[in-house]
C-alpha cells in the first residue's frame, strides 16, 4: 500500500430539468437540498463533507482509504436512501410543476478516487485540493454506458487495502481518455444490480414526454417492465416501497 493517500468520493445526481419559473426554481431547490441531505445522512464511512457542488457532494476521508467492498457498500447505501426518497416523493407529491415532475427520472452515480491531498482553509471551511481532486471531477464524465453505478479508479484500488476480487464479476473494467490526463482506468459496479429492487423509477435515454406517458410507465420503468416480460404494472410504486 502506498502512504498518505486520502479518499475522495462524490455522489452526483443527474436528470434535473433547467427551470425558468420562480415556483419551479423554489421547488427544485427544496428537492435538491432534501436529496443532498439524504446522501449526507447515508454516510457511514466517517467521510467529511468538503462542499456541495451543484447537484453533487464532495466527500473525503483524510489519509485513509477504505476497501473496495466498503466503498461499494457505501455507494449502495446512498443509492437506496436516494431512491427511497424519490419513490416517497413521487407517490405523495401532488405538484405538477416541471421540477416536481422531473424527480421521477433522477439518477445517481458515485465516483471514488484516491491520492495525496492538499488542504486550504477558506472562512473556516477546510477544502481539499490537488491533482486527485481534478481527476475525480474529470471522472464524472466517462464512457460507462449506464446512469447508475459506482466508479472506483485504479489509483484508488492501488491505495485501498483488501481485494477487488470480493466484488466478483460485478466489477467491470473501464477506461476513459482525457485531453489533459491521458488514459484513466477504473472499474465500475452497477448500482441497479447491487441494489436489487431499488431501481430508479425512470431510466433514459428514451425520452417520453411527461404529459403523454401513462403513470405506470414511470412507476415500473421501461427497463423493469421489459425484464419482467409483462406490461408495466399499475402497482409499480408498491414494487419498490415494500422494500423501504
Ligand atoms: Zn412543484
């Protein structure tokens, strides 16, 4: 194991519409703050919040890198908390505004990386900086053909105790090329597979206008309905909420 590496971990929410109306802006701010709180509350690896970055949270753990299995378990916990909140919201919110309607198609990915960190303190807020922070942010854009996964960089695996083998065949290799960094290798684990029934209520890229699609389609999700080999279920919401 290499010395002095710290963990960086960032859950990142995708799928929000850009809003223009004042009411929708208010609702979207409320939704995002609730979801970010939910993600922060799901922290069980003793992570520190460095800052909120739009629809994402930058966590770190200084000079200590958990095992790959612990990181995947942490991502799963955040994923379950996230979709638990989404499902509760979708089943109870009567508001038809674009912000509230977009909640059903929100997705979550988690990116994890490790390396030496520097720290700067601004207004009593300690923030990590350095190349590892840059790499983490680059990794948010990658070539993984999915919206919901946890990504672990090879640099992280080099610093982490424990074996990747414990994840078995669920860990898929990947590589992305960046102009300034060159090739960056990683493995990724689907959170859908890992989290079982806590699949999102919506998954792109198929764009069905919200106003014209039957509600059951959103509750069960096109991918879920296809796998089950049956039409979308009217009680799709219950499918998930039974496991909350
Ligand atoms: Zn609303």
